C-alpha cells in the first residue's frame, strides 16, 4: 500500500525574547513589567502550577480508613504567571509584544497584587486567555493564602477567550452554541498560525527551581501566541467591517468615513475604533462567585470507594481457601497448564518527560519496535483499523454526525482509516507525520 505523500511539518516556533521576573520592585525586569502593563491595550495571560498526583491508597483496615480524617481540599499554588503585553504601537496597532514569565515563588506577592487587580479590572485593556477561569481561581487562592482572604481576585473584564476567536475564524455562527468538542491551544495554534507547540513539558513540576530554558520558553509561548491569534481576529474584523457602530454604516455595510481614515495616514484612529467595537461586541467578563473560591471534595465518591474496598476485601478473605480441583485441571474444563497472576505488575519509570519515559521502557525491557507497528492502533480505544482504506467520499459519509473532517483535506489525496471498534477516522496528516518522526527518533528506528 502506498502511503500519501508526507505533509510538511509545521515549523517549531522560534525562541522568544522572554523577561524572567524573579525580583521585586528594585529589579529591572519587575519595573519593565509594571511599565508594560500600564501602557498595554491587549494583555494575554496564562498560569502554571505543580500538577497534582493521586493520593495514597485507602488503608486495608476499614476501621482505620474510616477513622482517618482526610485533609481539607486545597487549590494548587500558582507558581508561574505568564504575561504578554502589546500597546498601540506607532499607529498601526501592531506594536512589538513584551513577554514576561513571573516567578511567583520569588517575587513578593504584595508588590504584584495591586498592579494585577488594576489590570484585571481596567476597562480599556482587553485581556486574552485560554480557559482562564480556572487559572484565575487558583491565582486568587494563591494570593489569598499568602496575603489574606481579601487579597484574592474577583473578576477579569473585559476578557476574550481565544476558543471563541478560533470558532469565529473557522466560520462558526457566534449566535449559536459552540461545539462540545474542545480544541487544545496547541491545536488552535497549529491550525491558525501554522506553528507547532510541544506540550511535552505541560505536566512538569512547575514548583521546582531553577526553571529550565525549555520550561521558560514553553510557558512564554502559551501567552505570546494568544496575541498572534487575536491579531488574526482583529485583521478579519477590520477587513469585513463588522464591528463598527450600525448608525455609521451605509446600506451596503460600508462606512465611508472609516474607509477614508483607514486609507489615510491616521490608521491609529481606525485601529482604536475597531478595537473598541471588538471589546464592546465580543468581550465578556470572568466573575468569580463564592462557590468558585471554595475547593470541593466529593464525599460521595470517598464513601463509595471505602465501601467498595471493604466489600472487595471481605469477598477476597472469604475465598482464599480453595476447595475442589484447580481451575486448569482438564477434568474441570481447563487445558492442563497452571496459570498464576503476578502480584507485582507495575514498572515505575524514573524519567520525567514522556519521550524519555518511552525510551526508558524500551531499554529496560529490550523491546524491538519496527516502523510498521507505529501508530497502528486506534489512540482512542486501542482498536484495530479496517484492512482497506477509505476514499474521501467514503470517509465523509462515515463521519456524518460523528466526526468533522477539516475542509483543508478535501483537495489532498489522502487515505482514511477507520477503527473497527469505535469508528474513529484517521488520516496521514501533519500530526501523524510529526508523531511518527518522534517515535522513529525515540525508538532508534532508521528510515
């Protein structure tokens, strides 16, 4: 079977000029951060915290488990705040961005609290984020824990989620409910900007110091590319002229006064008008309620888990004394071969990054991997694929009401593969070839 010609992989983003803020008001980076926030018109925000691991298993003794009082739930402590600022520029609305990675474990939070609160609530500054409400909840809890309950943050306004921008740029009717399918920021950046953002460091320990250069670049890129996505949105709005006040539009949807301004040397006036109307029409606000600021614990799940563990233990203890023939005895319907379950079936990897973990497992167990085995199973359910690939028309028919095939694939000569178990469709696109190349490198498979 001939595979489709590999699509060119999207370029890795170039290294960003990042200001790492690790000191208080006397440090030059901290002073530059405050000046940039004061002059900004658009600010992109993101936050990082140490990933939570699942707690220890419940004790074997049901009475001990019942007596043990679980610790009260707490929000993770935000250890890093990423800020990308952009001002008005010199008239075109395309000023260079200043990107900051703020180490909240090193910077005095008392010196940041008021500048951040002012930023979050300044009506003339548009804040960008990607599902930022959870970040705001954790950020507010971090400041409240360090400075007192009144030091948290309650709202961010005006705010624009790039998820909404993505669906607008893809032609979705914003008057209708957004699709349930959620796109990752890496996917949005790849589709809209043509850049590949590796998420390999997403679950690294963000509380460990010093931060690696890779961690700093990863954190900064999450905020920086939000500005680029907004630039696409702003450009599309200006091109279509959709955001200007209706009383200034002619019957054909144009504004002669604004057209004249845009074609003249006073682009700043036009930029300001479009920017203001974007904020008025598309921006929203994040408002934290009292329930948002209180960590939740599922007592029902804990009780169910305790009850289930007790029942399983009781059932196990009641059946440890075997009576009768062993189950593998031929007279009992077995095949005559004794079978036992190993009581230790988990290998604990030592590496942090997922590719290093894969290499460690391959080396430890001396696995032999061939190229034809890569990406040969469904990533959703581990099922197998159909023997014969589908054509584009067959794939479109098979995906109706189930999966959306991007329109950009319609003009490419691709083969589609369907999982026999869950019917998920796959094709050899950019993500496929990127994944294969990574596996070839990690598994030491020569081309």
